C-alpha cells in the first residue's frame, strides 16, 4: 500500500443526551476523522480522545497536534505491506495511543479494502453477531435511571452498565437490583475511589454485580489487586490497560478478572489483538469498550468484537442512542435480541456520508505526495 493522501477532519457532533461520568459531562463531541488513500482505495479511522484531558491525558487537540506534526509526516509517501507496519511511523512516540489509533485503524480499513475483505475477517474474527450492552451515565434522579434502564432492557440490550461515583453508588445499585433482579448489571467508576472505600465496595458486593470497572486510580494495578482480595465481584480494568504488557502484569498480580479493550486506549487493532491474546491465554474474558464514537469508530468496534475472546457484551450500541443522524450509512443497528450483525461489505463495511461530514466539519488538513 502506497500512502498517497491523508486527510484529518475535525467534526462537531451534538450528543442526543448529555453523558455524565465521575469525571465530567459531555454534550458536544469533537471528532477527529482520518482518511487515508492509496492509488485505489480509501480507509477511515477515528480518534477517540475526549474534548478535555479527563478520561486520559489525550484530547482531540493533542491528537491533532501529534498526528499533524509527527505521525503523518512520517507516514506520507511511504510504501507498506500491511497496516501492521504502522509502528514504523510512530517509532519513539511515547503514549498518545488514541492519536496513533486514528491512523492505524484507517490503514486497517484500507488494507481490508485492498484485499477485498471485510475488516472483521482480516482481523481474524469469527463472531457473525456480537452481543451488545449499554453504558448509562449518571442521572439527575434514581427514578430517571430506572426509566432509562427499562427502555434499554426493552430494546433488547443484554447488559446494563451504570456509571457510579461517591454519593451515587450503593443506594443506586441497591435500587436498580431491586427493580431489575435478573439483568446483567455492572458499575463503572472511572477511577473515582481509593482503598479507603473498601467497605463501600463490600456493601455493593451483595447485589450480584457482574463487575466493577476501574474503581481506583487510572494508572493503578497494585491497589486494584488489594481491593480484589476483599470482594467477590470481579474487577474489570479500563483506564489502567494501555498494552498487552499492561494486561499481562495486571493478570499476574490479580488486579482484575476481566479487561475492557478500547481501540484508542491501546493504540489500534494490532495491540487490540495482542491484549486479546494475552487475556485469552490466561482465561480472562474481554469486552469492547466505547468512547461515544461516531459511526466510523463504532464500525471498527463492531469488527474487532468479532474476535473469539470478546465473550462479554460490550459498550457497542446503536447509532440512534447517540446521534440524530450518524455519519455512516447504514447507521449501526441493534436487533431486538441485542446483537449487531457483521456486514459483508469491504473494510469497515459502512460507508461515509460525505455531505454530512462536510457540514459538521470545522477544520481540515490534507497531506499528499
Ligand atoms: O469509561 O467506558 C468508559 C465514555 C467516555 C469515556 C469513558 C467511558 C465511556 C463510556 C461510554 O462508558 C461508552 C459508550 O457508550 O460509548
Ligand atoms: Mg470505563
């Protein structure tokens, strides 16, 4: 593949509903889309960084900078065999995994299209349909949360994740469990607690919660291993895992029993595969996390969720939960049974609505040979 042209576009997209976590509220997304072309085909990728440095240190702006000034200049005009060779263009760049994944994933889409394959097949996936869950943000009242859960359960979603934070935890979990005795329920704290909160986790341990996601510090493994010794509920790591090496270490010390894999956080499809394999080899199930993506990032998430060890429902849900109109056609849809079927078109298998993208675009930059 000859990297002939790369375009970065920043889009502004309004979420249908504000999304609140322990680290803040998101209403407007700044989405950086990457388009890469060789002489024949075009691949698409999405930078999943947030607007502010709250989930991680990266933002849409830092990703723009790192891509524009370091990654893209190293890639443009280069010939590569496979998207696996992307590492060459990021050599020496520490961190900034979401910036890297923006171009890396676009190259995978391009490679799949050049080879005449759907991306999920090129990645080695086997799941024709993936199980979907939803992530529900912190709500103004518990009644509003219960109503949202009811809507999502009726829509067919197979697992409900609620966001928790100090003051929105034990009582919320208790009431949700009382109202929905049978649902697969989990809580995501986005690093809002410390080991001083062990007793609170012991209280939440009673409600048959599927997992607590990233309860402690965003870089920690040691304290998570300690917390796991005191509770039955499995700990799932999100923020702390940036690579297969991180996953290996976390598993080794007992810091988690489940791992959430996010394409941006680990730097692209190649590392997703590596994290997936380490987890599989240790009997640790994984699931695909979400970052309030547009249809492009969502399509990549659908494809990677086809790998065998994605044994638990992910935060990959329908376009219509996020946007009035998604930028891909068709929109990503979830069946009444709570699944998304893999498509058989080439690459990410969803096409980009160019007119809509141009309308949402606030800036762009083209690099070409
Ligand atoms: O921690 O999983 C998270 C969204 C933004 C940042 C972090 C997280 C999330 C979600 C939303 O939980 C998942 C989604 O619906 O895309
Ligand atoms: Mg999370």
